[in-house]
C-alpha cells in the first residue's frame, strides 16, 4: 500500500484495533507519502488513542502534511501526558506555521521536559513570533547550555532588534556553542549596535575557538556591508 500510495487502504489500517503496531505504522506512512487532506481527519481522530506511539505518529504526519485544519487539535496535544508526543506537537506546529499556535507554544515554554522546551523554542523561531522575544530572552538566564543555544538561534530567526542586547550578552556565555549561535543570530538581525560587541569578542577570543572567531568575523563583515 505504501509503494502504491494507497491512501484509502492505509487509512483503513488505522482501524485495525487488534494490532496497535499496524496502526502506528499506518499513521507514520500517511505522513511519509504526504497523503494530503484525505488523511487529515482520520489522523486527528487518533490523537486521542490510548497508545502514545500512535498519537506521536499521527502528530508527526499531520505536521508533514501541513494542513491548517489540524492546528487546534495539535495545540491540545501540547498538554499530552507523554513528553515524546508534546515534543512532536511543537515540531509539527512550527512546521505548519499557523499564528494561532504562538500563544499556546509560548505557554509550553514552562514544560517540565528539556527536550520539549528545546522543540518549543525552535518552533517559536520558525513561527517568527515577535511576541516570544521577551520569554525567550528570559531563558538565556537558565543553566542548561543546550536550551540557551537553541534560544539564541530562535531569536536570530525571529530577527527582532529588541533581542540584540540579550544576544550580545550571550557572546560572553560560558559555552562556546551558545557564543557561536549568538554571533550567527546577530549576523542575521544585522543591527549595527552589535558591532562594538562583536569586535570586542573577536579581540578577546585570542584563538580559543576558530568556529567562534569565524562567526564573529562573518557577522562583523555582514553588518559593516549594510552600513
């Protein structure tokens, strides 16, 4: 059925109650073959399935199909009891790009699971959500460097000048990945106010990180060329 893209047949496999693995596989395949709007309602219906891998498969496929009819249902899934499902819901909403998801995703920044929060941060960047800048900059004070690194990248994607000061502060972060991502984000935003901070960071680096220095040099050149 997958090879022939038999959407009707694969959708019917979602009702095979006696074998949850078949139902899970069918849900994944619908996304793999980009089944289109014909599969959307059937996938939405199994978002309440008691077997969480089926819910995760359905969420992922709804994101790959990209139909906005799924947005409200995916927003509800941000409160699923399993972090794997919540993480995938944030990913799917970021891919679909519907602004209705912005406020619920911002609320999900308080999720107790780090993997979910990183995906939520990434989704906000993909959505270009300017209203997320303040809650994202607050995250830059947290201990986990992976979360901080994700956050500075998303601030760059959003591209709002109000994030510049927080990003220049991140050029002094203890973790080099955060520093590199901050330099890249400042390059994308292109605000000339960042220039002295980028130049200072380059001067003080003293060859400690070639990747960081390359990112700084690139950001400086891009911003100077805009002037």
